[in-house]
């Protein structure tokens, strides 16, 4: 239930304009840094920002067996 609420908050706070500039909402940035300490979000591409947004907004990406930290690392490594 917490994940659904978090996803709703993130979805409400993140607009599509942020993707065009390659930034993510502060809520997503907090979650990324919680899961991948020291993650560099300073030079995201629009594609990376969009993929991070979808990772946290889509509850299908957050089931018990999913490696969210690993997915974040893959997204951040794809520059």
C-alpha cells in the first residue's frame, strides 16, 4: 500500500516538462539516493529522467522480486 501511495505522490509531483530538461522530481531523487547512495542525477538525459519516472510510477516495476536498485544503475549507466 505504501508503494501505491508513493507512486501516486510521485506521479502528481512530476510533470512531463521535467523530462524535457532531464530532471526528476525531488521525491524520485530521494528514492533513487535511498536505493543507490551517491547516484549522480545531475546530468540526466530526457530519456533517463523518463525511465526513472516510469520505474517509480508503475507499480508493476516494484514487485517483491524486482531489483529496483539494479534497474536504477542500468538506467543511470545508459548515457
